[in-house]
C-alpha cells in the first residue's frame, strides 16, 4: 500500500474522503501563505517606522527599509508602491486604533465636547512622533498606492462615524433636524485638517492647533447648525 493510499484509508476512518483531504490541505496552505504575508507586512511596517523615526522620512530609502525588514527590495514593492505608500502603511494601523479607542470612550454631552474628545486623541497620537506625522499629513493630498487607498477608506469611515455623532446630536435636539449629517461631518473634517495644516506650516504649535484653534472653529461651525 502506498503512502497516499494509507492516508486516504486513514481519512475514511475519520469520515473524510479524498476531497476532504484536499480541502484541508488547501486551507492549511492558504493559511500559511496568509500568515507569511502578514508577517512580512508587519516586518516592513516596523522597519519603516523605526527608520523614519531614527533618520527622518526624507533621509530614509526603500532599500534601507527592505534591509532592516530582511526582505528583498522587490518584495517591498509588493506591499508598498513607493516610500510615501510605506508611510501610509506605518500610519494606517496607528490611526485606526486611535480612532477606535476614542469612539469607544466617547463621553456623553454636547457635540463639541464629543468631537474634541475624538480629535484630542488623534492630535496626541501625532504628537508622539511629530516628524512622521508632518510627513504623513503633507503626503495625504492625492496620495496613490494600496496603503494610501486604505487610509482614504479609513477617512471615509471616519466621516460616517462623525456623521453618526451629528445624528445623535440631532436626536437630542441640539442641532437642527434639517441638517444633512454627512455634509456637516465633511465640514468638521475640513476644520480638523485645516488645523493640522496650520501646525505643519509652522503657524502654530500642535497643542494650540487643537486648543483653542480647532475648538473655536468647531464651536463656530456648530453655532451655524443650531435649531
């Protein structure tokens, strides 16, 4: 009896047929490939973050990131289109986890306080590594690449979450019922991004861009949304 026939016979005892074996093997192979891919992605993300922190975004090369991650430079480009896209790879998970945490810990109260709770967390995250954050914000407009697309998708999801806060404020009678929530959320995001641009342009500190900068802008916007 061959090894294959022994395996097949053993599988029959367990209630599996040949197709079951193939499915199990295929599932295992696909799982290993996915894990291998995720492992390389994490190594590249970590290497890029370390080098951007140590050397700065401009001074870091994709070759250096690939070497730090222990992969071929050609392999790197399977995970990031170019160096800016590597930056988006670095920032996506940090942004996603920060936003999730802030929405999970939202206080009750006026819309302004709830928005400031969200944006304070994001600004604090930027403040941990200002040079990387500035490079990231500068690269945002018109960014291309798979990781940039994921950050853009994260941005659209964020807009809808802010729109949800607007709807809740409408339900509480705080804002006019006639307001289109997503349009209001887009205005809020524009004020947030404007505050960031003021910071990266050197017009203000990150702290002042948030308080009183963004707070006063949001308060003025909300005043125009009152019933």
